[in-house]
């Protein structure tokens, strides 16, 4: 039942060490507004890499390539790095990253929009390899707090707690937005924004607080 999940989240809020860790991560996200355009582009590439892969795998690749690698490495070299880190779709991901270089000024582009939903729509329609989940992830990591990142961990937890009847086989715009409303409803009940709730739910499923 959803009540069990609410109780679990409230219990976690009594863990001072966890609360401090989550707040620190949220502060990192909100501080992204002061970071360089290269750091924003690197974060976009990280989110491209998270599709169909573990976040830790994408993080390892990001740490190896650094800002300069995402911006300057040739497609073949990118592919080798991605493959070396055991990502299944190394060729496609390298291609998407190279094509995304058209928007190396992603920070300026995103900040030209007034609301989060317009930002997300632009990303989905202009960056190959970015869907609703990845766009929401990128925006959360760069300071947006009002979008849901509906990855497998979050959807599994929602299903286990009867917030949704079944986990969809694929996510299109219609069902993503419907599921997102249910996530927002839970966020309202626990008095958190979407970014904060995501970290608590992700911790429940993985025992980790990543980005």
C-alpha cells in the first residue's frame, strides 16, 4: 500500500546521516547554475549514457572522459571508451554524443526557457538518445526540482506499493505523463519536491544516493 511507502520515507527522514547526504546532493544540483557550459554538456552526455544502462556505468565513463573527452574525442575513440566500461550500446552512444555537440551551448539553450516542461520537450525533440526519463534526469542534475525521473527502480517501487497497477513495457509521452502525476501526488503527500523524493525512493531500492 502507498501508506507503507510513506511511512518508510518518513522513517528515512529520521536518519540524520542519510538526510545530510541527500541534502548535499540536492545542493550540488541547485549549484549547477554556476557551473560552466562544458560541465553542462558533460552532464548531458552522462544522461545520454544512462539510457539502457546503470547510472554507475555512465558515471565511470564520465569520470574517464571528463569534459574535454565529450567535447573533443573522435567518435571511434568515444566508442572504445564506452565499450571498455562495459556499456552495451557503445557505437550508438558515441554517435549520439558526437551529434549532441551541435548543442555544446546547452546551458544557454535550457536557460532560455521559462518552465521545466518546455525545457524537457526541447531536449526530447532535439537531442538523439534522450527521452522523457533522460531529459528529466539531466534537468534534475542541473537544478530543476519539479520533474520525475521514472527509471526502473522508481517504477518498480511504485508498482510494489500499488501506486501503479503495472510497470509499462515502454514509456511514451502519454503514459509517462500519467505516471508522473502519480509520482507528484506522492511527493505532495510526503511534502517533498520531485527531485528530493526521487533520491529517497532510489535509496530505498538501491541503498545508494547517486546523481
